[in-house]
C-alpha cells in the first residue's frame, strides 16, 4: 500500500494553467499523492484540467483579517463551504485566532512567522487541540531568509513548536511554497521541521496522517451542505 503524503499549503503565484501544472507535476515527482492549492477565489479556476496527472488536487480557501468581523465577512462572502475541501484562517491576532479555534468550519490556523508568541498562547493552543484543529508549520519561510534573520526565525519557530507539542495540538507541516523551487520531498520537509524542534516522527505525521485526517474531516463537513454557523435547524410541524 502506497503511503499518502500531502502538502496542504501550496500558494501558486498565479492561476495560469502552465504555472500550476508545473507545480502539480513537480509535487507528484517529489512523492506527494495529494496537494492543496490555496487560492483566494476558485471562481475562475478549473480543477478538471489537471485530472489524469496522477495526483489529487484539493481546493483550500484561506481568509485573513485583523478583526473577527473582517474574517467573518470573508467567510460569508467567499465561503461556499459545501464545495470546499479545506478551510483555513491566517490569524493576525489573538482574537481572530480564538474565533477560528472555536469555529466549526475552520480546519487549519496559521499566523505570521514572527508573531507566534503574541498570538498563540497556551489557552488557544489547548483550544485548538480540544477542537481537533491543526496549526500549520510552513517551511518556505525558512528557505527564504539567511543569516541572522533565519536564526531569529528558527528561534521563534522553536518556541512555537514546543508550546504546540505540550498542548497536544495537531501540527501540519506544509511547504507554503509559491513555486517549485520552494518545494521539497515530504521526508525532507519533515526533516527540515526538526530544525525547529519538531521530532522527525511528528514531522512525518505532519505530512501524512495529520493532513489526511484534516481532509477527511473537511469532506465530511461538505455533507452539511454549507449551513453557516448560527443557523438553527428545526423540524417543521404538521399543519
């Protein structure tokens, strides 16, 4: 049985067929069986044109904002939830992170690379764990910097990983890549995460079991037909 490796966080620089196709083909060569393409809108994107490339492409919609109301509006505006497999929030502060950790539609939370300690405290980390929502650790930010900047980033990531592990928060390890040059084999991605204190075993789970569980949960959510949070379903009485 072929092991499932998933990159849940690929951010194409554009939606042109040729550029996205390069990423899809490269991901397959690296050993991934599934990938998530993170786009702000899927309105003009046709996933069917990539069928037959030997890899499953899963849509992921990510919203962001500095206030809870901003994020809620984006969810309502763009959240055709019944047709999306994975839904994530880029939380810019504690309030947004807390809301996302409680919201039943959200699968993944990520935060600015240098702001983790200001956003994800112990309470939010535990809330993520109790609600079975994943925190996303991306490796591309590590590859994009050098020297003292990389050193500071690794230190920040190390504190982040330690807190998440202690809280038993599910951790997804993804590339966060914009192009093929920022992508690595799943085993190498897991190994890269050891630089920030994530044990190799947990890193391998982060590119296989954990994202697979997220995808399964997201597909189960689709059966709810996109009923937004706060809407109460009542049985119609006979008249």
